[in-house]
């Protein structure tokens, strides 16, 4: 099977060599070594890197990614069916991110949800800083009332 140098693998995966070495140290991807101790990656590892990058974009931690990859038989490359099964666990988190992004798109230009530093001037959305009792931060955008 054809293997790739770390430079070729980095170029093909879009991930810096330093990140690839880190993923390898963390047991997320695997390489072999030449007699000169240079890393060589099988092309199948590209799918694992793509899986890692997408999962990270959804907000999945490396520990969760490692656990998901460990469930694959013989540390094999994830298939479409594997991704569907594993990503079902993360669906709720993704839906929450989508909802947050929609709230940001719709409301950010007018107000950041009363977590700003001008609380005493925000008379429309948060008169008298009433939201302070609900906790710190952008309360409306990050923790919208039910039904929003």
C-alpha cells in the first residue's frame, strides 16, 4: 500500500505536521516508520483525520473522539455508517450550536443578549439589569427563555 510522508499527508489533509504528530501521540491516528525513522501514513488515515476535524468543529473533545475511534474494530478507518452511528451521539450538541448561530445571526446586530458592559443603558431588552439575577454573560443569546 502506498504511504505518504508527513509533509504530503499534511498537505492532503489540511492539517499542520505538528497537529498530526499530536494526533499520533494521542493515539488518534497511526503511522509507520522507515528505516530512517521517518513517519509514513497510509492513505486510509486521511479519513480518520477528516473525522477528527469535523468532530472538533461540532465541539467534540479529543477524549470523546478517541473513545469513538476506539469503538471501531481493529482501529480501522471510519466508514459512512460508522460516522452516522457515532455522530448520532453528537446530534443534540450540533442542534444546540445551530440554534445559537441562528440567534446570533438574528439578534446580534441589536443586542448581544445583555451580557455587555452597557447593562445600565439597555432599557429595551434588560431594563434595570433584571437579567443579572439569572447569572453572568449573554443570558438571552446563550440561555434563551423556553419557546424562543
